[in-house]
C-alpha cells in the first residue's frame, strides 16, 4: 500500500501532485472510497453534520471533492455484519481509500474488527490518503494526548505500518491547533521518531521510503 499521510487533507498543489504521483494516473481517472468511521468516535466531531460534510465533499478538508472518476462510502462499522465477498472485491478494485479524521483508536478498532487492517498488506497498488487520525492510525503509537476513546479491550496501539508517529495540525502560538511547544512535549512521551506537521504538509511512504511534501511547516522531533 502507498500512503499519503496528511494533517488537513489535499490542501495545496504540492500535496495534490504527490497524490497523482502515487496514483500513477490523473485523479479524474481514479476511483475512491471514503471512510468516515473515525469521526463517530471523537467527542468534538461525532455523527451528524460533519460526517455528511466529509462524505459529500463539502468539508474544509479537501479529499472527496478532488474530482474522482467515482466515489463511494466504506463504513467500517457495517462490515462485520455483511459477507466479506460483498465488500472485499470493492476495496481491491478501488484506487484510493480516503480516511477521515476523528478518533484514531476508534478508527483502528474498526479497521481491525472489520478485517480491513488484515487486507491492507495485499493492496500493493492502492493509495491510502489519511486526514489527521486517518494518518495517525498507520503509526505505531499516538500518545496519551490524542486518546479520546478506548476500545473495550483496552488496547491503545495503532497499526504500526510506518515506524514513526505524527502530531497533526501544527500551528503557530495562539492559533487553533497544536503549538510547537505542545508537539515537543507530546514527542517526549513517544518512543519512536515523530513528525509534527501542519495542514499544508503531508508525508508519503512507498516501499519504506519516507518523504515530506510541504508548502507549510513541519519538524522531525
């Protein structure tokens, strides 16, 4: 799987160009499935209007509205109740998975329970585009500061498909988001390398090669 791990979505031409490079073809020729699941688990997001904004492509985080050939919805909480043959081929045939932000542990829980996490290693040509929690779920740990929801099993690990952690929404002091001081304090509790990235920055990972794409600010902590 190819990863495009963003803080705020596909927010500038550099990130968009990186996405097209990962796809290997224009966005207009590519199919997408959006995954809103993480939104339901976060107390500041939840179900309702903001989930609809993400799915309909009217949110402040450009992902669904980029001009895909086709867009569908993959709701992970529904998958355990239906046969795998009804959704696995759909995922296998899709060019890109667009994962919304929200609660990272809630997303991780349902990726595992639905079977999507087990399917990911076989999707060698699929692009995963993460937004905030949708990016952090691919890391080995997120730190206590980003935990809003805990699974019934008490597991606070994430998928660990990359060997670094991410602090999203880096912002200058006094602006909405996470300040550099807060990011550094968070990083002190993380046992892996960690990136603090703002909403104009993304990280690509292909075959273990990590590259930062940015028109904003970022720091390797």
